[in-house]
C-alpha cells in the first residue's frame, strides 16, 4: 500500500537513549527472538519499511514509496520462519548458516528477522563482489542455504555449484523490471542440472505463502547460560583475506535496545542505503525498527537515486558517510557555478535549497561514520543542515567506541595509546600524547570464525584489542583520529610511509587542479575542503 510521507502519520518517538543507556537496559536473560517479536508486535499498523514503487512494464522507479506495516512484516517473518522450521527435507534451525547476496531491501530484512526467529546465523555477502572473492567465504562458513536477489542470480549459481554444503537457493527481490521469477527459476534449474547439482530452488514469495498455512514456529531460546553465534560479518580489516567477525546473541541484541543520538523529539523517518554486509547498514535497519520508525530503502544499490529518494522521503534523521557528504558538496559547487551570474547571496540561497529541497526540509539530526571526515567538510555539512553533525568511530570488531571524540563508557571499559615508532607517534608527543589505540570493551567480538590464529593477533598480551588506528588524546576520554598503522609500506631506503598519505597527496593534487576551474568556496572564510577517499574505521566495518 502507498503511505503519504507526512510526519503527522508517523509513530511517536522513543525516549532519547545513548549507547550507555541502551547497553544498560539489555536483559541478558531475555532471548533475542523474544525482543524482536515484542518490537514488531508493539507497532501494529504503523509503516515499518518502504520501497520505491516501480513501473510494472519497465521497472523504473516511480516518484512514490510503497510501505509495509509492522503487522505485515511480522506476518512475513513468522511465515518464513514456519516454512523453515517445518521443512522435512532441509529445515533451517539453530546454528545453521544462511548466506545472503543482494542489496538492502524489505525482502532482505525479512530473511534476517526470520533467522533471529529460528536461531539461524546470517552471513551477509558483499553484493558487488565477484564469485572468486565470495567462494572462500562460503566454503568457510558452510551455509546450507543461499538467498540471492534476482540481479545477483548468476553469481549465486556460481557459488552454489562450487559449494559442498548449500542445499537450497532462495530467490528474492524479483520485482518489476527484473527477470520474472518463473523465467529466472527455469534458467537457474537448467544450469544446475547441467552442473549435476541437486540444490532446491524457491522464491521467497513462495516460501512465505506456504508458511502462512503452517503452525507458527517457537521463538528460538538458547539454553540457560548460552550465548550462541548469531551473525557472521566478513571483513578484511585494512589488509588480508576476509575473516568472519563472530557476533553472539548478546552482541547482536544491543541493536534492539534503542541506541540513538541527539534529540528524540521528532518521529524516526530515515533513508536506508548502507549495505547489510556492513555492520552500520544492519544497525540502521534494526535501529529504525526498534524506535517504531519508518525506514525507506534507496531504489538503487549504486546510490544513483539516493538524493532523489531523500527528497521524496523527507527524512527526520540522516545517517551519512563521507562519500555522501562529498556528493552534497559537489552538488553545491555545481550550483554555484551554474548560478554565478545571479545577484544576491547565492551561496546562502544554494545552502537553503539544499536543506529544504535536496534533503527534504525536515532533517532534525544527522550522524556521520564509517571513515574519517575532514573538519572542513564537516563544517560545510553543518552549514547546510543548520545544526551539529554527530561523528562516530568504531569498527566491526569493537562496535561503537567514540561519539564526537568522547569515549563511550560503557561499552568501553579501558583504553591506552601505544607508541608507533616507525610512524613517529609517541605517548610523549606534545601538545598531546599520540599512539595506536588499544581498548577493552563490552562489545568486542568473540573472535574470527574458525581463525584462532588471527583472533590471537588482534589482542595484546593484556587482552586489549588492537584497533590499528592512531589517535591523539586531547583530554580525559577524548580521542582525535590521526592515522592508520596497518596500511604502512616500507620503502627501499627503510622509510615507512602510509598508503593513506600517498592517497591524500595524489587526491589533493587532483583537488588543486579542479579548484582552478572554480575559485568559489562554500565559505568565504575557508578554502575548499580537501576530501581524500580512503579506507578507515567508523561505525561500520573496514
């Protein structure tokens, strides 16, 4: 059904809760499936998730969103869980792994929530990765089920044929403009038959339809004292082959206890565009649901429609990444060039239009993470929004660590800075001590799946997690990001240099060339910000 995007129809906001308050409210004795069920059952007919409506003939996105209510989402989840639970041939239950290949969507969320219901372990795969990159992950995680979106079917078939454990392939997100489910299944079956595979193929829609007539399955409840594996997030860190970060039920449950930032005086309306193979993407979806909010999925995984989606949704809160901030700045500069002959304060006019039209006009709070953001770019975004932009730091392995440079206690219980002599960082540095951040936290992962050797490497002799990131301690429990340690090259003359520094030099030279074409800046008091693109930590995994 289509829902008007009107703030007056959205749910009442939850009380403002920071990370410490959210963690303090976690009841370790309450099963995660029970928490999820309580959340979905409590919001009834409120719109939960939305997707762009599409032209039935072409599949092109239309200028509106269709939504699904919490009641219908819960019905879909229970039906799918029931189908898995009652499957006589290939049941999916506690501890079984299911790999998912596709971009974030309502179908993807349904699969994830059904896993919580039955105790299965989701293994999200990077949607744009090649089969050669994904085969080792599938081989190590040993899933019995692979779920794939229609647009990733060929890659999914490559993975199924190469796997010794996959017994069922589920096709989802087969909407208008994609190959029809029957044609897709027929082509897939032909290829599997030719390869001598006996894998069972279904569509997610068929499984849900069959499950609706089955008895509701029980909510998964671990045995007393057990903290079972509930999620595998594969991350390569800064270097090396992907390794599976193990999230137990206790860790995954922190997403269901209402962490938020800033004021909670407005309804939670958001645009969901981060991939589910990243922790930040999963927490964005779960965070929206637990607040009784409405999350609208962007129409395209390549983000080509993102700002169009934002303008249609008119979100009240905005989760940003540096690339999104860069895109905003690029649009701003383009508008300044296009309207350079206009009279008056063009810069102020463009910033106002960005806020009121480009971003929908009702964003009340915003957060940026996943990688460092330059001070200049952060100031530009704040000048557009008209309020403070929250910044976060964390990693796949450690969860949330900093908010606006402040150490979050809990979950962090202790930290220290360790000298990095090869890069010239020491605890004796002035005006502030500098070094690699090592920490202890209640949200540290248990380790890497089936990789005890790599698990041992990320901790020091005292049990502190090595972040691989250099910080300056500007005050008690205040840390400012400086550099990376894990992307360091040793040159032939023995000098150490970080790859990120080389990137910065190269990108700045490109930025200088670009700025020669336009000497305008977003602020008369500051030069155009230099925005190096680099892989570095944030709230999402590296």
